[in-house]
């Protein structure tokens, strides 16, 4: 039995170099045409922790590598999101670079993004989480168009035209990761 374009893409995301950029783009275009996301009707699958598996960007922090996790935490019902770049595997507890944002669904595929704080999240020392976060000054509107979305796969396009393919990380929880970067309540 022939694999569907979705299954081909998911299989290829295990090692994107085996498919090549052109084949990935072709599969994405097929999925966008045949299974377009509609966040106004079904926003629920957007909630979760997603890992970047392929990007059209050449920026080093948007490249997939086995030693780094490029995660995106989305909690649209609470209007929260976070990008988190951290070491993978046993070293993930050492910390990473995070950017917190407010998000809102603005159309069938559009999610607006307002970046608020960014910086370093260090390891936990006892009950304290080391962090150095600062306010982010965002001088332009940011958004993502979520073009394909199901329980395992998300395809999106950013405001600069970058194409992203992400897979859900079921074992990671939004609340746990968002808590790493949220401001500490003052007593």
C-alpha cells in the first residue's frame, strides 16, 4: 500500500536529508491543498509542545541537529507561547534560551505573536530556577500561518516567508515548560 503524502513527510522528518528540501516542499504543498488547517473550527490540536523538524531558513538556530531541541510551546486558550532552544537528551536540564510571547488566533490559519520576554533559563538549584530574562521590544507585527495541523504534525509559515514543519512532543507538558520562563511572583 502506498504511503500518503502526510506519512511520507512524517517518515522523512526522521532524517530530512533523505527526502531533500524540494521533496519536503512538494509534500507540504500537497498537504496544504488537501488538508488546510482551520483554527476557527478546530483550535484544540494547536495546544501542546512542538519540536522543529525542518525549516526553510538558513539561520543556525532554525536548523535541525541531534544535539539541540528547538521547541515551541503553544497554549492558545491562555494566550501564551514560548520558543525554547536547549540541549537535547540528558543535557536538557542544563537550561536554554527562551522567548515568551502572547498569542491569539486571528483567522482560520493566522496566529498573532507579541514577544514579551527573552533570555537564558538555567538549571534548577533545589526549588529555585536560575533565569535571566528581559523584556523584548518588538517593533513589528509578528504572526504565523498554521497551514496544516493534526495531532502529530504542524506546518506553518512565518511573516518573513519561512516554512516550518514541527512534530508534537507528547511526553512534554506546556505548563512545565512555560513555568521555566514565567516571571517569579513577588512575595
